[in-house]
């Protein structure tokens, strides 16, 4: 199987085919990093692009992300063995009072594929929990997600809390979600904004160590 | 001209004193009258009192029974939390596996808890202001209800992994929503709004397979019971505008990410478009001048039957002068 064929399997969301293809690549002697960057990440970049252009939609993004994860899973033991070098650590979560996680999960999967060490705090995450994670995990960046206009205010609370604790300069804060805009991100003092998961990967890339 | 006459005439494309103000009010209402959020979701008397106050003070033209997406989930037996002063949360999916599908019992709205509360709210609206205002009942559309019961990620994968099981679930949801809608119409609802937020995440093919046919059947049942139907799909629905017009809805809400002129043109001859300025950037954070500009832009883009609202719910912390500015912009529009 050729690299392009495996990329197509990921784009189509064929998890079993992707896993099989990755095993073949390994057997053929391709390096782990080359498989990740040249096939898995490259395929997800295409998926992100097609999503931004309105050629595919959320279910197609999800099955592609699942296929990519199936490929990553095959590589995991080798990654652990070799001690993978991450781009850095990212903490993500959906803010307090909000249980919507589809966008946040997609961002997590895409970041993971792109080479970030991702800590996912889940949904309905209190500002104090983000603060604790920044203290303990020392991430390069945190990503806050909200789908409701009633919950997006919590993003500002997180930023205020980081400021109050003197941690704001140590971590970049990115925000996203349906009601959130670039303007809102600027107003609350966030470092960045992404309208979708594909863009989030590009924005987070600025903060890679 | 009262609100009921205004909406009826506008939908028929007849002259009106001003376009109807059809904003969706939920969490804003209890805050406005100083009641805890939880009471709004659990006690129809608070829902009715707060919405009546908001409608009167800000010149809204529809009294809505919309509150949160979890009335049906609760009555199906799901676990919903009601924080004292926050919106309801449903953190545990009731239908974790399709093996449990046979256990999912369709509730009787008259013997349920939360749908029964909504029905009582409509009866109270009818008594208090039924001759003056159109009363809008609310249900989840079947696809949205399936998501509420099973989880967003799960349903988004089910469309590929378990399409037949998903259709079985959708049939159950449809039946529950039809019963709930008909009960609300019998209680006095003039129109039934239905939310299908999750459907905006689907492309045209999947929307046509899993959302639209069930919306059509629900709307047909609403019409048969003698009420109008309003379809509300939050999010960017540009890719499915052409399909949404086939739903049969009399009013189709248009969220702010959609080009309103395109939506009005698409729905012409099918439904009244209702929209569509940005609820956060314009209504919550904008100035009265910016709001006037946004409202007039929508009216300029529309037809004689176009209705006006922010693309989605009026945010909780919207300044009162901004909500007043919507009403003033509608009143002062010079080109009706």
C-alpha cells in the first residue's frame, strides 16, 4: 500500500484500513515520525481544509479523526519506546456550564496528531480547574471552548484568574466555539482564536516549543 | 395592531405597522425579573411571568414556551441537573447503547413532568394574553432529540456506523415530539417551534437522510393539529438552505452566519425567513446604533413576510438598552 492510499483511507474514515496500512508502512521500514507527519498529519490537514471549504462536515471529520487515531494507536508502543518529542503541552477543555465537546474533541485529536501532548480536562470545566492544570501541567497553551452565549463569559473568568495568580504571561490562551469571535477573543485578552479545529492546529503551532 | 394580528398579517405579506420582533428568549427572562434560573426551567408560572414582562417591556411579538433542550430527555427518564442559578445540564446520556433502545418508553405528555409543565405554561399564556399575542409551543426536532438522548459525538458517528438503529431511534423521537406538539396545540399554542441545532453539523446528504424527513413528518403533524410550524437550526446552515425549505415550516429561523438575503431568496414561496443579526457581537456587545443598522439591513434584505430576530437566543447579559434598540429599529424602519 502506498502512502497516498493510506492518506485516502484516513480521509474516507476507514479506521481498520488505516491501521493495516500503517502496519504495512512499518514493516516496509518507514520511520515512525515519517508515518506521523507524512501520512497521518498530512491526511488530517486535507480533512481540515475540506471542512473549512464546506466540502465535508462534522461526521466526516469525526470518522477521519477516528481513522487517524487508529493509525496512531499502532505507532504508540514505538513512540513510547523511542520517547517521542512533542511540540509542547496543551491543556484543553469546555468551559463551566457547557457540555458541548465535539469541537473541543476534534481540536484535541488534530493537535495530538500534529504532535502535541494534549491534556483534555473534559466538559463543564470550572475556571479553578484550568488554573490548577496550568500550575501542575505547565502547558505552553490552553484552549477554551464554549458553544453557548450563556457560558462563553467563563473564558474571561479563566483569564482573570490566571492574571490574578500571576500566571498569565506563562501560558498562551486560545478560545473558540460557535458564539466566539476574533473580536471577542481580543476583548477578553486571549492570545488567539480559531473558528474550527483545522485552524486551531495552525494557531497553536505558533506556541510550539 | 396587536402582536397576534401583526404576525398573521406579516406572514401573509400584508402591510403591518412594523415587522414582528421574534427574538428567542430563554435565560434572559428569569434574570430580568430577578428570579433564579432554576425556577424558569422548573415552574411554568415563572416562565410565563418572566416572558410576559420581557414581551411587554421590549415589544416582543411572540410568547414562547422554549426554555432548554432537556424537557423531553427528562421525561424519557434521563438525568438532568438544575443548578440554582445556571442553565440545566444533562451530563449523562440516557441511551448509551442501542441494545437499550427497546427500553426507551415514549412518555405521555399529560402524565410527564417537564412537558406537562410546558403544557400548563401554554394554558396560562392563553388565559393571560391569548387574544393579544401568538403563543409558541416548543419541541426538539427528532434529530436533535436523538442527540440529546444519545450524545452528540455518538450520533455523529452513528450516521455512518449504525444508520438503521439511528432511524429506529429517530422514529421513537418523532412519536414523542408529535405527541408533545399536539398536546401543546390543544392547550392553546398557535405555533410550534422546533429546534434541530445538531442538524447544522450535517452536510446535505446526511441532513436529507436523517433530519429532514423527520422534520417534515413532525411539521405535517403540527399543521394537521391546526398550528403553524417554526424551524430553528442554529449554526451555519448555508449548505442545507435548499433542503430546509422543503421541511414545510411556515417560519424558518436563520442564524447569523448565513447570508440573510440568500436565505430570504431561497425561502421565497416556501416560508418566511426569520433572522439574523449576531446575538453576541451585535445584541450583547453592540451599541444601539449598530443594532439599528443590523436590523435595518435584515429588513432591507427581506420580503414582505420577513421576520426579525437575532440568529439565536438573546444572551443572558444583554444590556436592556440593546434589547430596546431592536424594538426601536423595527418601529422606526422607513421602508415598510
